[in-house]
C-alpha cells in the first residue's frame, strides 16, 4: 500500500492511500424474438438482456447506446438483478448494450462488459 507524508508537517504520521477496487467485468448476452426481426420499423421487440453475476457486486448499471463507441448513452437499469427486459422499437439502426458491476463500496467498480449489438 502506498503511503504519503501528512500534509500538516507531522513527518512521523503516515496516511494510507487506497485506490479503486476493481471487480471483474460481467459477461453480457442479449436474447430477442427472432420473428420480430422481420417485422416493419414500427414494430417493437422484447429484448432480454442478461449478464453474469460478479462476486462482490451489490448492483449493476446497464447502459444502451445508438453508437458502438457509447458516445451518447442512456442508463436503462440500475439494481441488483442480473437480467433486464426492455422493449425496443425496430429501426434500421442498431442498439448497443453494456453493463458494469458496482461493489458494496461505491469505490469498487468493474470495467464495462463486452458490448452486445441488437440490430
């Protein structure tokens, strides 16, 4: 553990410095009704988004985006479940999903999961 000198001139007092705890990233998968892929753009499709449980996680954050780079995102779920059902309007554009795990301490967080495309 890194230690730093006390900023108040007490050189014999050491302050521990801790970083962010890194949880493993969940693995994401998406299931949708294949029949609805052939319906028109005004149809909506039910999409089941599921991810693996991460040991030490107390909640998860699921985001969706219209871009694979997630330059503009929308948080669609935050909670302790490992699945979420969302209805998407069919369009000619793809929708992308990713999820991350949050630990009991908000300082414990995973990297983002794999990105999954629904098109």
